[in-house]
C-alpha cells in the first residue's frame, strides 16, 4: 500500500515539476502576482505564498533531477562494464570521495 502511495506521489511531483517549469506557467505567475498587487491585496500574503510555493517546487525539481542523474549514472556504468578494457573501478565513481576521483583521473592520464 505504501509503495503505491509513494509511486503516486512521485509521479504527481514529477508532473508538477514539468508543468511549472514551462515558460507559459512562469509568465502566468508573474502576471498573477502583478495583478494581485495592483488590486491592492496583501503583499505579505503574496510573499508568504510565493516563499512556500518556491520551497516546495524547488524540492520537486531537485528530486526529479536526482532520479534522472541516478538513471544516467546507471546507464554509464552499464556501458563501462560492457566495454572491454574499461576500468571497472571507474564505474560508480559518483559514490567515491573527491580525492579518490582525482586519483582515478590521474591514473587515466
């Protein structure tokens, strides 16, 4: 049950992040904010709403980027394992320390 709920929330998050990242939506938010202020509505309410919305949307976008990055690393690791002569220790380098990554880079040269 929790797995289905987790998947549904993840899908909703990804679709929302894609939707709000569209230029038309961003122009609409700008126009709505200007209209809100032009109508004399509370500036504090607008600022609070924009702050909370911005925080939530930032987390959605970062989560989506993390999933895409993990998938990309998996694909690259698969290619490294498939290519003869490729160094296996390079696969999964994103999980290694900065020092170890630099050592691997020096070994390559």
